[in-house]
C-alpha cells in the first residue's frame, strides 16, 4: 500500500532531489500546496500573493519507511527556525511545512516535532497542517536537478552525501549488540565516504575519555573531562564545532595537521558514554549541516 506526505522545504528543486534519495520513497512530484488559487502557475506563486508553498508530494511504502523517519530526515535538510527563508530563497512560498492527508499520521508527526523542539531548545516555525490543496508544478520543474545537474540547489551537497551515509549505516549496524564493533564500522564508513583527516571515538571510562576505534593517524590515548574539544563536549553534553582549533582554549594538539574539528556526544540513558571526534586539515570545515547529521549518526551508534 502506497501513502503520501507533502513537504515544503524551500525551493522544491532541492527538496525533491533530496527525497528521491530516501529509501522507501516510491515517487515525488513538485507542486504548490495550501494556497488560495486553483491551478496556479509558477509565476503567480512567485508573487507571494497566492498563499502557496513550494511543496513536494512524496509517495512512499510504509512497510519500508515511516512518516516519523521521513519527517526526521526532512528536518535534517532544512533550517526549522528560519521563517519564510531557506538558503538564499526568501518569501512565504519558501516557508517550511509538513502537510498530511491521513489524520492517522498526525500523532507520529507530532512526536517528531516535539523531539525537534527538545533538540533545538526552541519551537520550530515549520508548519504541521492538514493538506488543503496541492497542484503539480509545470513539467519544467519536475526532476529539475536530474535534468540540470549544475542547476541551483539551496541544499548543501554534503546533505545528500550524509543522507546516503546515514541510511547505509542504519542498514550496516542493524541489531549488532557490540559497542566497539558499531563504533568501528561507523568510523570506517564516515572516513571512507566523507574523506575527513581523522574520524574516531573516545569512550567514557571512569573519569576519562579513552581512545576507541578510529581512522587516521595516531591520536591521544586519554583525555580528561573538560579538557580540549572532546573533554568539553563531554562535560557540556553538547556538540561543539570549532572552525579554528588554534583559537579554542585548551586545545589538545594530537596532530599539527588538524585545523578544524567537530565533536558530538553519544548519549545513552541520559549520560554521555562516548564522543565522536572528527578533524579536518582545512579551517572552517564543519557547520550546522555536519552537526545535525552527525548527531543523527551518533544516535544510531
């Protein structure tokens, strides 16, 4: 049985291309949702006077992907705190939203919105509403980025790489119970796909972080709580993005080649049990896109 949900994520070119890469999605159609005009044209919607949002109708197989997972992946592709703006695109037609045509999906979607609010520490501006209307867009907008590989997309290219990585990791890790095995596979796959300088885990053992599975040059064996980026992420229980490691107070230089870093805590039963540490030889390598996807990967591990 096929079902549908409707996602407004800014420019529908990028949003459609994103959902085409989601396992379990069986079809996508860009269009215009929840406006006041029947059969609007792109030019009419562009005036921001019709009330429509650029939206993608996503058809999916519920035995392979749930509404909750579709929403979770969608949230990783947008800025849910940005009102009427995504990337360089601004206007009410670029507002974000999830529109449902089956009320039975609402509780599952509401739980994902609640989880998003807890993670952000703020209420998202993304709409959650029943679908009132949907009009397919003109043919020239369908599969736009497949027809125009160099065309404009408001989503960073890394989002598409992380989507594939996340889904492959989910399948790879499966129900494997051994923590070290899960960390080993994750470090290897991130390193292989993303080509970072150093990717690995430090495990909380006693009052220290102890080196775990990693890919890259030799690293520090142990890091004290609160020391360096890893120890700070553990102590503060939050992801830390460092554009320039030399400017981070108390930075521990395991390698002089490291220029920027991101550290993501792994939390189990309310306590940090490890951190995922990734370094790059380029300054300013990591941003919010890396943070949101690596946090999702950390939750898998």
